[in-house]
């Protein structure tokens, strides 16, 4: 996670503003696997959403992520949950993330970040 934070903060036109606490949660989906560690970061960026997603996927690959099985185990999973007030509906990217209302840990992490940066 430290690697991902550092890489995200070093992207072109991007600054890491804040990071939530790390939280362990049960895995999502039907595949049996160990718990996940979750953390949300707040970025300021000039990158367009699609460009940011491409960088996120590159960072995942650098840490050994292979996209084999939906909901399967992964070394790193970087999601764009929100992008300011922007709404995006593209084949590979939906913002706000469609699972945002269903993930309590995201709600807690957003509240933590918004409490620090209102």
C-alpha cells in the first residue's frame, strides 16, 4: 500500500493530499480468500479520469496484479471511487464507483478524509 501511495502521489500533475487509516475487511465476492486491507487516498490531479485509471492499472501490474478471475485474489486493487463531482460512464470506467453505496468501509474512509479536508 505504501508503494501505491507513493506512485499515485508521483503521477504527473498529481498530489497526494491525504490517506485514510488502513482497515481490514472480509473479501467481497464468491471466491474464498483471506481478508483485504483497504485504504482510501485523496488526490488532487490534472489527469483526466481515463488517464488516471490507466496509471492505476499500471501500478497494479507493477505490484504483480494479474486480472484472471472477477472478484478473485489480487495483490493490489486501485479503484477510482469518486472524481470530485464528475460523473463518468464509459465501458471501462464508471464514476462514482457503482459499488460506493454498498461498501461501508468506503463510506467510513470518505468520512475520515472529508473530516480532515473540509
